[in-house]
C-alpha cells in the first residue's frame, strides 16, 4: 500500500526510539503508582532491542519486521 511506513522501508513515521521513550515514561508512572505493567515492560524491552540493533530511526511498526529476523537488512 502506498503511503504506509512498510512501503518505504519503515522510514519516517513515529520512530521506534520515541516509542521506547514513551513506554519508559509509562512504566515510570506505573511503578510510581504501584501498578504492574507486564505488557508495557515487555514492549519496552522489545523496542530497546531494536534500538540496540540501530533500528531506532524506523517507524514503530517495524517491530514486526525486526521480530521476523529481517532487521539485519540495510534499508
């Protein structure tokens, strides 16, 4: 589909680095209020892995590509 991040190698859009930052803020708030957030913590770790592999500039939806193991492609 034209105009969606996947049609452009997941460039642009809402970056994975921003998603990881926002998830970190949400986890901080949940901890401060004593509310467990296991899914939020898992998502934070997944985006942290993407960032460790240099994929923080890609749209947050590139997580699916990353999990498939195609993150080693240079886009």
